[in-house]
């Protein structure tokens, strides 16, 4: 199977959230990972998760059960007051992003 990118959602200037269908250890699944583009590192980070194909229906049902009104809580009102030109937080110098696909962890349902 060939990796298939489903969507790329911008998180900030340097980071996208990538949703893709791929194969890992011989099993197909949905992977949701952060991808950074910076002078120091370009590639996937450890941040993300993988949903095995046989657990996708449960994952989809959970996502579809979310009421969008619940996402409009106090946190979203804080985000609205931030200026779009605010500088992004710099990554910690001690943390190194994952460079191996083996860092992907699968969800247990």
C-alpha cells in the first residue's frame, strides 16, 4: 500500500497537522501527526497518534459524537483575543523531534 495524504491542517507558521492513511508494521491505519518546517528540523515530530484500520469505526463515531458547541468554551475565547502576529513559541533546545517511524504508537480501544 502507498501512503495517502488525506489532509494537511496548518497549526502555526512552522507546523502542520497531517492526516494520512499508511501502512506500519504490516497493518493499515490512519495516522495523525505534526510536521514541522524550521531551520533546525523538517519532518514529523513525536506528537500524534495512529488508529489501526480495525479501530477506525470506533474513532469516527467518537469524533462524530462531538458537539461543536463544546469546542467554543473559554479556551476558544482566549484564542480569539490573541493577535495573529504574536511570535510563535520557540521549541525547547533539549527536545529532539522523532525521526523514526517506529516512534508511532497505536491506540488501544
